[in-house]
C-alpha cells in the first residue's frame, strides 16, 4: 500500500505530488493567443512516485516528470510523462521508494546498489543536436522522444562521455550552435573533478577536458561569453566522509571563499585563472560577455543558498529578507595580475534570470527574472525553496529600469520562458505557469515581453495542478517541427 506523503513543505499544499501522466488536447484559452507562437515548451518537474523511504526528503529528490505544452497556430496541447530512469524502474518494480537521502547512496536500500547512478533527471529539458535530454546534475542525461516524451534511455553521447555527471545548465552559442556544459564530481562522489564539455551544433561531443575545482562545491550553473568560459564555485560543499557516514550531502561553509575560474574559450583548462571572493551563493547566471580584457558576469548574489534542507544541514535557517541581496555585475580584468573583482548592483534581488536566446554571450540590454514582492500578498508555499515568486520583472541592464507584472494575491508564478517573435522589432513573449492557490489548479499566462506590466494576452486553463517546474525551455517549430 502506498501511504500518504509527509505533511511537510516539500510535499504539502501546492507541493503535493501529482504523479499524473496525461494528454490534454486543445486546452481552453481566454484572450488572444498570438498565432505566430509555434513550438514546444518542455518543462521538468520533480514529482515523487513514492513517499520517501526515510520519512522525509527534499523537493529536489522527486522523480523527473517531463511535460510539454505544444503551441500550434493558436492552439495548445499538453502532455506529461515520467522519465523512466533506472531508479524509477527499480522503485516501480518494488512498489516503494528504495532511495534514501538526497544524493547519498549510502542511505539506499541494498537492492539498488548495482545501479550506475541514482539520478531522477528532474531539473532541465535540453534540446540540442536533434535530441531532447532530461538532466539532473548528479548523473548522466536521459534521452526522450520529443513528441511522445517516452524515455529512450540514458545518454552518454554515443559512448564518448567519460564524466559520470552532466550539468543541468548548458549554454548554447546562438551563432555557432555549440553547446557548452560540464560535469562536476565527474570522477565520483564528492570528487573535485570537473569535466568541461563542448558539443557541436549537430550533437557530437568534441571536447571533454578535466580539471580540479578548489573544493567539491555545488556547481549548478556557469557562464560563457564569445571569448571565455566562467566557472563559479560557491562554498556549498560535499564531504565524502560525512556522506559515507550517512550524513547530509551539502553544507554551506561560510568560512570558505567563493572562486571564479576563467579560461579562454579557444584555450585549455590548464589556462584557468582563479579569482576569489568572500563566501556567497548563486544558482543561476543571467548572462556574461567579454569586452576587451574585461569579463562581465551578471547574476543574483545572495549570502547563502536558499534551499531549506541545505540551510538546515549548515546550522542556518531560512530568512527570505537576509538571504537575497541583489543582482550584480562582477567584472574581472584579465589584463591586471590582481585577484580583484569589481561589483556593481544592476537590479533588485530575485532568481530565474533569462535573456533572449540570441542575446547569450554578448553585450545585451534586456533580461527577465522573478522576485517575491510582499506588497502583492503574503508568501505562498510552492516549489523547492518554500516561498514562491509572485512577480515577473523586465530589467534594462543598461539603465536599471524595471517593469513588473504580478498576477495578484494568492497566486504564485513558476519559471518563465521567452518566446521570440518573427516580427521585426518585436521583443517576443513571456510564458509561465501560474499557481492558483484558491482553486488548487494551474494556468499558463502569455505576456508581451516588452510590456509585462500590461498583463496577459492569453490565459491557458488547465484542469489540474502542475507541480512547480524547476526549469523549462522553448523550442521553436523552426528547430523541432510540429508533428
Ligand atoms: C537545483 C535543483 C536540483 C538539484 C540541485 O535549482 C540544485 C537548483 C532539481 O534538482 O538537485
Ligand atoms: Fe537551475
């Protein structure tokens, strides 16, 4: 018998597991959905099949559920399927959870000790080189059929990839089509090995170069410019002895420094130059670009990681007011031998930064990201951090001007995507799932990216609750034809 899920933040309210694999044809739409929006919006959501074996767990451990909104000429269809990982297959066969703590194999049921990895592939759906990959940073990607969302299997770039892991965040050069990514703890649990990888436009692994990070830090995202690769390492650190003793995977070490490694894109990993800063944290990078000898990196900087389970393991507690500081630009001058970083505030605190795909890696003006604004309403629980965002922002990084949109009290928003327009001088659209806490259902809102404050052009209604996605990506019909 499958018992109820625990009554904790990670599994209650809007975070209740949904576990629904479904197809919905022609969702009901209020307003006018622009007919030029054609393509697939893939989303990855942790959605645990079984209640945690040890009684509690973090949201981030949930089995990967990939869903897709397919937009075609003013119509939208929906589909959701589990990623059939080795882990989920073993658990379905046993009809119960067999895995213990987050990323800790020493806490698992002995019957799953033979599995190559325990990834749940729940973080990002990546479309590149004609393949749809579902990735979590603790294991190899899983390849999915982009039309049926059926799992094809674990993907190692045709046997070429040596790293045991692959980053959930990748960077795709809009000019060359190359995909940049990396695996951290590439050589094993809590190792300092990082495998820097480049995948050609047509999906071939053309570079895999290993280096040692200063410590086994949580490397969730990185940044790439036309000339440089930037590897930030913040002191949320794994410790092998602690993990082997059945302890927590991550601890935020306030006494450690943060490091940023910068290498020339046409160079090699032995040319990485490390800069240091006092301990801080960031999960996502907005954009980066090189200007002469200077490298600019834009991101949301906070004092410590936001996830309650990491804070608890570090003897800290969640405090949304002190956690977040601001969006900053770090500028590194490679012409200077000094270990110096110039920091400038570019925008309010928040997360889920996204720029138009074509703006990646170069000097840019517009970014879209999210924040929690207490003036809109009291905090509502949804997603892995607990307090969900309720406000979407459009930031002009050159002027600091911010436009805001909030769907209102009792509603929270999930990570947005940006959809380019084919019309000249049109900034495109933003689309995101809105959690309707009063009805327990979800809807999608579509806004004009240039004027988010004007509110939705269209609202796409769902007859169910969509658990909070971690990340999603838009794939235009020009890259993946509609079936
Ligand atoms: C993140 C998400 C993860 C994870 C580690 O968003 C970091 C950050 C969904 O899983 O395992
Ligand atoms: Fe992320």
